């Protein structure tokens, strides 16, 4: 005989077979998990007054930006000079 085994091991006893199965199996598990999350958790509803709230947020940000030079100046004045 040429050194070949006449009774080869079954397919599940070979490690490379499990390596090939592991990739697609992980994708299937991830897909099922993603589908479960999508079905189980509801998406947040957009507020009916989202446009008005957005305008209020923009006004608040503009007011904060108007104070920015004063805040930067104060921080600069409080920074000690290195010897």
C-alpha cells in the first residue's frame, strides 16, 4: 500500500472541514441575531414638531458660539506663562 489509509476518518473528524463551516455558520448566526433585534426593538418615532425643535437647537448653538471668543480669552488669560 502507498501509505494511504484504507478506512479514512469521517468528514466531521477533520479540522479543516469545521474551519470551512465556521465562516458561513457565523454569518447565519449574525443574520438571525440582526433580524431578531430588528423585529424585537421598535424604531424611535420622530417628533411631530421636529422642525421647531431643530430651530431652537440652532438658536442655542448660535448663542453659545457668540460667547466663544470671551471664553477663549478668559482661558488664555488664566493660563500661566511658562518661565
